[in-house]
């Protein structure tokens, strides 16, 4: 009996096909061979080989609509700066997992290892760890949110002097280590927002405390970010039918006081703020089911304040 691991199919068939397709997509978008090589971690000679078609591609992968859509999305992300290497890897791994779930990788695997044929093999997809999946989703939500904040014009004007952070908690978060945020906070530098690092769990005690207070009232609200409090921002919220909730700025027992506010209200507001205190800068929190959703609302509010 021949013995072939699914990972061999990925390395020997999927990866060359993906590289060839990506190289072509990027070249079609005006990338030079050197730029393509830098993006894909290849030599320029290797890129030239891919572009000439001097590599064997697996048609079952190349002709799959999911593969074509993913390669185009990655190329678009590289072209407009909305996707980095980490996110590209995430997209590719998601595609591999989909192809391993009775998809074209399975078809090639069965062909090369006939003993699997007709067994309905699920070795690649069974035993998913829900906790690990939830952590990945939380990190991905924060990463997307931080990138959008950094790319959105005008956001730097609403970053507090202490910086902005954005977070997402896993379901049933017990403490700050269950909340993903950006280490070191996002800072406004020369009119733009700088993201200092990839998100990590336990990176922000303050954002974690705020999100966990929201989750105590509504477990679905697991995302939040902070901005500088301003009348422009609060008015933009009110114009959208959002009633911002004011709370005490003091740090002592802030989480408990927020929980009390949310319980009295019967729901978590989309926007909550304080006016600051001695040594405490005024801050507004925007909430959502994830960091991505909270950031979408924050961007919408910021866009409404332009030109005022």
C-alpha cells in the first residue's frame, strides 16, 4: 500500500499551483518580477519560471472557483495595501482546510493513495478544537480592525494622547487573558495611526475590563475600541439614533460601575463615554459584537465629523 500524507499533496501540488496563480495575478496588476518575488518569498528567477509556465500546476486546484477567487482577493489585497503576509497565510490555510474537507485535495489524495477510496475519509477535518477556533477568530477580528483604523483617513484626529486600543473577547471570557488587543496601543504619529504589533491575548487590561463589563449584560457584545471624547463624535452618534451613556472616569472599580450602568439600561449602548478627571483623559468607547463591528461604527462616526 502506498502511504501519502495530505501535507505532501499540499506541498507538491497545491503550493506550486497557488504560487503560479498568484504570480500571474500580481503581474497582471502591474507588479514587477522583483516585487512579486518579494511578496511571495521567492527568487526573481523562480517568479520568471512561474510566469513562463515552466511549472506543473494541478488543474483540479487551478480550475476551482474558490481557488481563483482567493488568489484574486490576495492579489487585490497586496495591490491596495489592505492585506499583509499574515492575512495572506490565513486565507491560504482556510482554502487548504476547505480543500481537505472532501474537496480537491481529497480527490488527489485518494488518487495517490487508493486505499482511501470510498472510505469517506475525514482525517483532515475531524476533531476541531472550538476553543482554538474562537481564539483565532478573536485575533483575526482585532487584526482586521486595527488595519482599518490605520488605513482610514481622519482617524488619527480621534486617537487619545494615551493611544487607542481595540479588542475582541472569546466567548465566556474569564479575565484579560481571554481578550485579544494590540500590545502597546495604536498611536497617532504625524497624522496617521501606527499599529505597533500584531494582536495578543492579555495585551490591554483597560479594554478587557470594558468588554467584560459589556459581556456581563450582553454576552454577544465582545468587541470595543476607545477614541478621544469629543462633542463632534457624540453628536454623530446621536444623529444615528444612538444615545451615548456617560460613566465615571475614575479607574477604581470601573468595571463594576459599567456593569451597573449596563444592567440599569437593560442593554449595552453602542457608545459610552466619560469626560475625564484629574490625570485621566476623556475617552469614548464604541461597542460591537466583535472588534471589526465596533470599528466599522467608529469609522462611520469619524467620517461624519469631517468638515465640522
